């Protein structure tokens, strides 16, 4: 694997941070590359070295977090629902600026649909409609219900400034998921 220059990583992090801060303040459509570069304290041309435009930047930021969530899910596959969910909740807490911005901004619809789709794919791995509580159910309905319920609770938690610590949320959400999936 090629070694990535730390300066490139720092520059990309500064760009993403400036972008998210702007999205928290104003409508996505009104954000300019100049504002992003000013916020990151870099030249406009430097932004274009890393991203085609603000849409590419938004896509890459969303994809990075979805991939990180997927990696967490893969790493916790052998854990029970509650322990696995703790890791997800802690990730959400560590990345509060991103998630609170995405769930409250114009980019929210696109992000929310990607976030739900990620959870649909993860929950499909655990749904069994051949026996137990989901015997005779439609797998698509169970998975859609679970993914949308989970994302809805995460939205509520983040929009309310995380009133419960990650472990408490994980216990509550994990318990509910065990009843559904």
C-alpha cells in the first residue's frame, strides 16, 4: 500500500472540517469553494487538487463515514447486539459534528438514504424468516423496519445533543433490535 503524505491528510481534514462547519451554518447550495478554502486556510486551487467540486466533497465525506460504519460492523460481527451497538454509538459521538450536520442540513436526505441503506445491508445478515420471531415475515419488510427505526432513533439522539451516553443508548437500541431481528 502506498504511503500517504501526512500533509495531504492534514489538508483534506482541514477541508472537510471547514466544509462541515459551513454546512452547520448555511444551506449547501450557498456554500462556495472560496468559503471552504478560507475556512481551511488554504488556496482555492488546493481544494480542487483534492475534490472536483463541493458535490464531490460531500459524496466523499459521506462515503468515508459509511465505510467507517461498515468497518465497525464487520469488526463487531461476533459481538452481541448491545456490545456491537456500543461501538456504533461511540463512533457517532466521536463524529458528532458530521452526523448532526448531515441529519439537520440539506444534504440530510441523501445522507439519510445512504445511512439507511448501509443498515439495511447490515441487518439483512441477521434476519432469519425461517424460524423464531420472524417466521413467516417478509425479509424486506423486517429489514426496512429495523433500519428505518434504528436511523430514526439515531437522528433523535443526535438532534437532541445525545442526552444519553453511548453505552446507555446501545443497551436500549440493542434490546429493541434483538426483539425485531
